[in-house]
């Protein structure tokens, strides 16, 4: 019963944070509107409670929302289950299909993860002292290529999977026009691996948005080497953000 109450509290906290800021929602539409057009297909990998699903739909896109946490997949179905242009996949995304263990942060589900290395890095990091992953469950794993085979080629893929981003990108061979992946500075090496993987896939131009700013850091998009140098120079206080990659 206590775990259930904590889980409900964590979900309600996420809903309040991610749906309660109108200016943030407008900023997301401005940012994603640069490369998401009406009729486009978008993959939201690590959809959480679906705030970005809402943004993509308001931009006129069709959305495949992928979320492995059962409680959050249920929330997504409650909010978007009647929208024929939103498909919900209750799975993690990795380098190959199968199953994996998902560590659930009941009180802060936004940092639930399939990466043990992420939890280890958080355990040694300032600002993460109160985070606890108290529950571990098996979840199905799909790949980006499997999702493309089932749903079609998206114009944009957003990846936010708490330290599992490199695993997700390892399951992608057919590159969409644009993608983004979250980075955290407690695992800077994962972001470096993701940048290198994007370069292998043919991505030429990169940009970034720090935290939840929804604002690009670079007026002109930069190459992979410049992106890596920018990442390496960030102070730990910057904490996290998203890196964007485009083919042209």
C-alpha cells in the first residue's frame, strides 16, 4: 500500500511539473517547430507522462510514444489512448529486442532507468543524494529499427531514457532527418558515445539545449567535434540537457 501511494504521488508530481507551465509548453512548440511539421511522424522514446507528446500533437504530428514504466504507460493511455494519431508502446528501447530490468524511482519516476551505471553514477554525485531506486521489474525491449519497421520512418526521434541513450542508438541503422538525446553530466561519457554514434549514422550538424530551457545554445549548428568540446567544457552545475543531431 505504501509503495502504491508513493507511486501515485510520484506520478502526480510529474503531471504537475510537466503540464503546469504554460510558458515552457510554448517554448517547446517553438523549439520543436523548427523541425516537426504537420503530418510528420515523431517517436517519443521515454515519453514519461506525455508532455512532449502533447507538443508534437499540437504541431500536427503523429506520435509513437514509448514508455516502459507500467504506471506511466497507463497515464499515457488515459490521456492519449483515444487519439488515433498517438500509438503507445509499453517497452524500453535498446540495442536488441528482448527483456531488461527497469529500476523504478517510485517518488521521482522521471529518473527511473534500465542502466545500472546511471544509478552508480548518481550515487556518487552531488545533488542526487535523495534519489532512491526501490523497485526493479522486468520489461520488454524493442529497438528503434523495429519501431521503424512497424510504424514507418519518423522525421524526428526524441530519446530521454536516463543513461540508456547509447543503448537505444545502438539499435538504430536507418537514420531519420533529426533526433535528440538527453545527456547528464554525471555520465558525460555516455553523451560522448552518443555523439560518436550519431556521426557514424551520418549526422553532420549538432546543437544543444540545457536543462529544460527549450533554447538552443548555438545560433549556428556545429559539427560533432565542436559538440564534443562544448560538452567537455560544461561545468557540473549545468547538470543535464538534450543534444540534437541533423543529417543536413
